[in-house]
C-alpha cells in the first residue's frame, strides 16, 4: 500500500486560510485501533472553534473527528472490526484526510442500508440530538420545545426526533429557505430571531416552553431564558454566534426557578454500551426511513477552508461533508 496520503493540516490558529492540503504519512493502527479509508468526513462547528483558538488545540494538527469509510487495517487486540467493514465514528483522529484512525471501542458499524456519505453525516449531530432530548433533558410527549437553528445539522435531526416523540416543536431560523426546510422536518411553528421570546410567549398563551435547546449561544441566550415556563430548562449546547459570557445565577431564581445545563457529547458517550445504544437508534431510524439526514453541502478535501467559511457565515443547511 502507498505510504503517503493527503490530509488537511492546520498550521497555526487563525481563519479558514490556515487549513492547507498536505501529503502526510498514512497513520498506522496501533493496539486496539482501526485504520480506515475515509469516504466522507463530517465538518462540525467544534473544528472551527479549535482552528480559531476558541477551544484549545496543539498546532500543527489535522482536524476532524467524524467520518465514515472502509476498514483497511486493524491493530492488535481488535476483534469486532475486520478489513473491508464499513465503519463510522464521531470520535476519530484527524478525519479531514484520506485515511484516519479510530479506537475500536469508539467505532460504529454502519448498517448495509446506509450509504457512507449519509453515515458520515450522522454520528456527531445524530448522537448529539439523541442525548440532548433523551439524557440532558428527557422530553416527554406533549411537551413544548424551542429549538434554535432549526435548519442546521443538529436542528433538522432533532426536530424530526422530537416530532417522533410527539413534542410540540418551535424553531428559529434566519431565512425563507431555512424556514421551509425546518417545516419539512416537522416544526410546528418557525420563527425568526427578532423578538422570538415574545413570539414564543404568544404561541404558548404566556406559559413559555418546557425546554429550550440552544446551540446559537451568545445572541439567543437572554431570549431563551425569557422563553421558558416556570421551572423550565435551558439546554445550552453550543455557541454558533459566540460563547455566552459569565452570568448571574440569581437570574435563574427571578426567571422562575429555571435550570441551565451546558452539556457536551463526549460526556454522553461514556462507554461502548452507551455509544452503541445512541448510534443504533439513530442508524436504525435512518435505515427504516423514519429519520432523514440532509447533506446541505459537499466539498472536496482540499476545500476544507471553504467548508469552514460556509459554516461560520451561516450559509449552510443540514450537514457539511468533505469528500477526499
Ligand atoms: P448548524 O448546522 O446548526 O450551524 C449553525 C447555525 O447556527 C447556522 O446555520 C445558523 O442558522 C445559526 N446561527 C445563528 N447565529 C449564528 C452566527 N452568528 N454565526 C453562525 N451561525 C449562526 O451547526 P451544528 O448543527 O453542527 O451545531 C449547532 C451548534 O451545536 C454549534 O454551536 C455546535 O458547536 C453545537 N454542538 C454542540 C454539541 C454538544 O454536544 N455540546 C454537539 C454538536 C453540536 P440560522 O441561519 O438559521 O440562524
């Protein structure tokens, strides 16, 4: 096998221009690891935070944790994956590349019914949607939910899963195109961000919603709190518009005994059993036609910087993938 492959390298923190295509040595599968040929890699907001320095990273590095592809080698001690298997992960290493490594216990078997580009679109946002509505807050049938960025990657998946749960779903979006996508995904009411908290109060006859899922962060935080019913919960899971600054806990008291949780996916994939439970529910829903993953944009590997620009400029819908 050729020992070289193409990979994206982030040389230093900065804008999307710091991502460049390089020839690198194909990594070797160490004990307990799987080497796979990447068919498609998922692009996620966290990689923009790492590239720009919002989250810590050691440079130079190859970004990316999410991908799907075909196993080409397994390390010592790997028993549940073989060469030729189709594999996906949200927790690989350096997936913006033609070849990537994942520890076997973090690898997921891809059902034969799911094409690899769709499989690459599911692990991170799909398992996130799953833990958000099942574990960080358990949504019950009949509850009312506010979900920001309803046409985004997490947004479209979570909307469908919430409707399957028989929740009432109110979303926010920024454009007509995104509104249409959010409605097709099942949203009952689709709002624009301007004065959304007031619109939520009107839609709920002044009660407010049971839970807000907020991945937008800085720009929506205050309105999200103002949208909650007494004893409601804000699940703050991201900061697409910027991170929320330090905040006075007393506001939870005056707002009506509110709760806030600031979860991250890794803490909801604590072991193989939990990871495979979430992944199998997501993959099975797709295989059975009950959940649709929308790939809104595809970029060749060499255009990883353009993929980051698209994500950060909020021009994307659904999933963004890189195809080596
Ligand atoms: P999206 O596909 O939802 O893209 C982000 C969307 O946020 C945009 O399309 C845009 O939709 C909206 N947005 C609002 N304001 C801004 C802004 N100023 N700049 C950019 N976007 C903005 O991304 P993901 O589904 O991948 O992720 C959503 C959020 O969830 C991110 O913050 C991400 O970091 C976080 N996340 C957190 C996880 C966790 O476990 N904690 C796991 C997965 C994701 P619109 O134009 O409609 O407003």
